[in-house]
């Protein structure tokens, strides 16, 4: 993004306020996410930093003892069980310590899968409007 949006400024401020290990982890996660979906815009969703394209794609956040990646639904995890097994998951989140991030390739796959899901939903809505 060439110009800073309000969300980008807020995300920068959020990251700046984190302890160094969490700041480094989430800054790296942010960069990987933005590279995986360069056409998406940064947003604040559910009071967390994230990105959106045809709706929210993913969000991320630091907690007291871990970081989380929220793919805005757990359907994206189907078929990735073996890959995500090293990290704690709960409904709709992948949790990891700041010094043990999931591999960039896995994060990229999650983001790309969410882009595909959102684009498919947007296309289905558009097709439905044309029929109706």
C-alpha cells in the first residue's frame, strides 16, 4: 500500500506497544500476510489487526503468553491438520509462542485459502443478484 490508512496507523501503534518478542513475531506475521495477499487492505476487525478483501480474511493478535492467527473461520484448517498439529488450535484460531511461529509457507497457504474462499463467496453473491 502506498498510502497509510487509519487502520495501518492503528496497527503500527498496536505493534509498537507490544513487548519485543511479540512485536517481532507479529511484525513478521504481518509482512508474510501482506505478501500473501498484496491486493488486500489492512483493517481492524474484532478489535484486532487484520486484512480484508471481499470481507475479512485473517486477523492476528498478541495475548499474555501467545500469539494468535485468526483465519475468520476454521474451514480453512480442513486438510491442514498435520501441518498445524505442532501449534495449539481452538475454534478458528492458530496459537503459537512468539518464538515459534508457523512457517511462512503455511501462513501463506492459510491466507491464500481465505482469499479464494472470500472471492468464491463474492462471486456467488454477484451471480445470485444477477438471477434475482
